[in-house]
C-alpha cells in the first residue's frame, strides 16, 4: 500500500471537480426553470463547502505529513512523532468536515423530496429520515469530540488522558448507520415513481436520475471494509488510514453530484432534445385547446329500428361530441348503464410558465370516469 499519495490527489481533484460541475449545472438549471432557491439548494451549498474543506485537508496531509506513505528508515523519532501528531490533528478535522458534508447532503436530498412530492405517502418517511439524520450528525459530532478525554490526547500522547472509544469500531458503526440511511433515502422516490403512468423507458430514466446515489453507497461499503481492517495500534498511521480517507473523499463529492443530478433534467433536455430523457415534452406537446368535453356512453337496448341500424350508439356518441343535445327514447322501463368520461384537456400554452415557476410534480391531463346504473322510462317514438 506504499505510495498512495497519487491516489489521494487523483481522488480529490477528479471527484471535487465533478462536484463543482454538478453544482454549477444545478444553478444553471434553476435559472432555466426560473425557480427560487429553496432549502435543498442551501443545504447543497453547505455540503459542497464542507467537502471542499475535506479535500483541502487531504491534499495538505498528503503533501506535508506523509499521508499514504510509509515511514522510511532515515526518519528520526522526533520527525515521526511530529508527523503522527499533525496527521492525527488533520484526521480529527477531516472527521468533522466529512460528517457535516454527509449530513448536509442527506438534508439536501430529503428537502428535495419534500419539495417534489407534495401530495405523497412518503412525506411521513421523509420527516422520519430527516429526524434520524439530524440525530446521527449530533451523535457523531459528540462521539468525535469526546472519543478521547481530554480531546487533545487524540493527537498529543505526551499528556495524561485516555481514549474510551475504539477508532475502528467507531468508524464501522457510524459509517454503517449512515450507509443504511442512504439506501432508505434513495429508495423512497422509487415507490412514487413506480406509480406514475409513464412508458417503461421514461420510468427507468426518472429512476436513474435518483439512483446515481447508489455509487455513494458503494463508496460507503468500501469505507466500512477499510474501517474494519484499520488497526488503532498501527505504527504506520499515514499509510494505513489513507485508503479509507480516500474513499470518504470520493463518497462526499459523489454524494453532491447525486444530490444535484435529479435537478439537471432541463440541462439534459437542451443537450439531448431527442433522447428518451427529454421525450416527456414531445409526448405531451399535443393538446386540445378548450374546456372540458364530457362524453356519455350509454348501453342502448336493441329495438326493431336499432337492429336495422347497428350504428345508432355510434351516432349518439358522435352527436354528443358535436354539442347536440338530442334525446333518444326507447322502450318503457329499460335499465341502462351510463358511463360518463370527463377528460379535462387543457391548453398546452397554459403550461409554459407553470412548470417553470412552480416546483413539484404535476399532472397535465386528468380523466374522470364515472359509471352510473340508472333505471329510466322511455316513451317509444312512433
């Protein structure tokens, strides 16, 4: 595992650049849709600030204090103690930046769900996960701050003190908890998306916008494995902690990309206008202007005239569509079933500003189907 400094730089630069691009595209998408900033946007900016702090600390640690390298024989004991002391200080600071970046990303995604799914059965789970995430960051901050008493003993072993929390178990427990929360949070929108009446390719595309976050879960799992392998009594701390901190770096930056990705559809529609991601606008571009046009379909019992003219029911439907209110009288005491289909067709022009000015998921066309069984008496026209 010697020589992981290059891995530190590559992981920090590439994933942080991806987070920067995602955040910029998020702002551009907001300007395209002319939507006001909301809590999810501010939480996302906070997550990016904490992630940037983590990246800076990682680069400083690798450049000056041997992160990812082993101790070489020429090094003196005083130099070794100095490297370990500064390394543990940076390690503690990285823990704070990591935890607050992850928590801010969770709040970003949950507040995004709250804004999008205004009338949904997942709003209560969203509230529950928000409370759990808040409890997680409070508990983790407390445990990081007081894992050693006094806190200074964590990096300065020359003073009297003790560490009550095993570092390996601490990393494993807290990261496992937030990984499980991530899986639950990412699964929440799938429940609602599966209920939408979309074509399979469109449904998969929408789900894909939310499931980018599973890459974050993969990074979390690798971090958990590295935390299990970590030995708190190691004499090669800069080398042994490097891989775990590299994957945490990947995790927090990709988490920001995941939080921004569902809002980048306006960008995708401009870049790929003919892809199935942007096909929603084309499939909904044809509307009938005007008001509601209820259509009544009735079961017409056959008479001698009806048998001679099999198109009588068709003619009744056609007449109704033309606005004619002719009444057809049939035999006395006939029982019929009336089906009224009321299709609320709206003018497509009315949506030019709504979907841009108002956040949320909206239904463009709705259809009300009423089935009514009635018993009427008709006087046969002679």
